[in-house]
């Protein structure tokens, strides 16, 4: 486990302050539940908490560790005898994993003042594993601390929830995501495009920075900046290109999606729902930026503002009402995915509609 200092963390100052107050006052919990969106940093903070609890000479203030004591050095080597991470084995966390963890908790800590157990994706515990975990939480060893991490707290037994101090994490802001990505070596222009699309998840942001996904983002952005000008042929050729563009990004189309082909235009490769959602996110982002630029927002503050000239042309040619209507159509198309089994036809209908010529004034 990497030792991460609070100064390197983005977006969770409130959470760190609350945890620090509990530790400094001696009122830290014996069991925590970290809940919040996927990829927002819950495991990072859980690791920081474990390091802080395990540290033999923690600072009097701040949510950090000395990074020098034998406990911190063992933590850095990832062989700390008192800190363990319990993760799913395959699709779930099994009862034998919980039992093994419970057996190890019977022994006194070797280096730290307490034994610390982090349960990643705690909602993946099977029912029998949750019951075993509940029994441990009901009668925990005095020198133990548990941190359960989940994006789906409703999947856990209410009795487990009641035994934990619940710490709620929010999604990261686009600005925070940008800062972290740039710190990790991502080009600022790419970080600005990815940040609004990742829904506050660094995990999702890093996936979108994959070269294949960045290629998709660039191609869709290029098309989105043309909205209002392409004729039907350009729209259909773009739709034809997309399945091969997004191939391999994950999320296979269901077998039943091809059961009924509504038109011959759907005879080519299939577009997965994940692929369509990515396309819709990019379209909505470009349209939003065009709307804001039309309202006088500095393009330097917009994710796609690097192409200010074409963004300005889009804002002027469509106007605020058509842009707002196009954004609403994108959102409606995304909502319809629950009942529409054919992403490709849904996208085709959307793009033909938003690119239709504006009605002439009478």
C-alpha cells in the first residue's frame, strides 16, 4: 500500500477533518463505513486512515503519519503485520475470507497499537460472509479497527450499517480531476476534455485517458462541432463509423439487440450501450460549452474551449434555443436506453433531428 499524505489528496477535506477530529480527541470509531461514488478516492482515504492509526509517532495535528517509524516503514513495504486489505476473490468476498481474517485478529498487534482491516467493495460480501462480518463487528477484538468501503451501501445488511460510523464521500469536481490527471502526466488539454465526462470518478477519468478512448473523444468532438451543418449522408456515415471506433472499449451489446432490425441501415456492426453513452456525454458537453460561450463565458474556462473558433461558430449558427433543444434531445435519448434495445438507431434518430435545418420564419 502506498503512503499518501493529505496534501496530495483532492476534494475530501471535509472527510479528512472529521476523521482527524475523531482520532485527536480519542473518539475514533472501531468500525467505519466509507460510502460514495465509484473511483472517488474512498480506498485512498481508507489507506491514509490505516497509516495514521498504525503510525507510532503521528503528528499532534493533521491527518498524516510520521513516515519514519518502524510501522510506517513496514506499511510502505506493504508487509505490515497489523494492516490487511480484504478484497473480493472473483465475483465476491467469501465467508472463508472473513473467517480467516477473524482468526488473525485473535493475536495482539505486532507493531501498531491496533490491527486494521480494510474491506474493499464490502457490498460484494455474500450473505453468509456478511453475517460472519456482523458477528465480528458485534464482538470486535479491543485492539482492532475496521474500514468497510463501498459504492453500494444498500447492498449491506442494515445491522452492519448500524455498527459502523458512516463517512459519506462526494464525487470529485472536474477541477480536482484535472489537477490529479495533470499531476499524473496527462496533457492539460486532454484532462480538460475528460474531467467533465468521468462523473467525478478518477478511475473513470483514467480509463478515458486511454489512447483508444481519447481517439473516440476527438472524433466525436469533431463531429459535434459541426452540428447544424451536416446533411443526412454525413450523419449516416458518422453513425456507420462509430461501432468500429468504440469497439474494444468494454460493454458488449446484448445478443437480443440484433433480434429485430428495424431498417437496413442497422445491418452493420452493432454499437454497444456503453459506446452510445460515451458518445452522448461528448455531444452534450460540446453543446453545453457552445451555449455557455454564447452567453459570454471565456472559452479558456470550457473543456472544449481549445477549439474556440469552431465553438464560437457553433454557438452563433445554432443559437441558444436550438442548443438547449439539442441538449434536451441528447438527455432524452440517454433516458430511452432503458427501453430501447437498439443504440445505433437511437443515435441515428437523434443526430438526424439535431442536424435538421432550422424552420424558416413565416
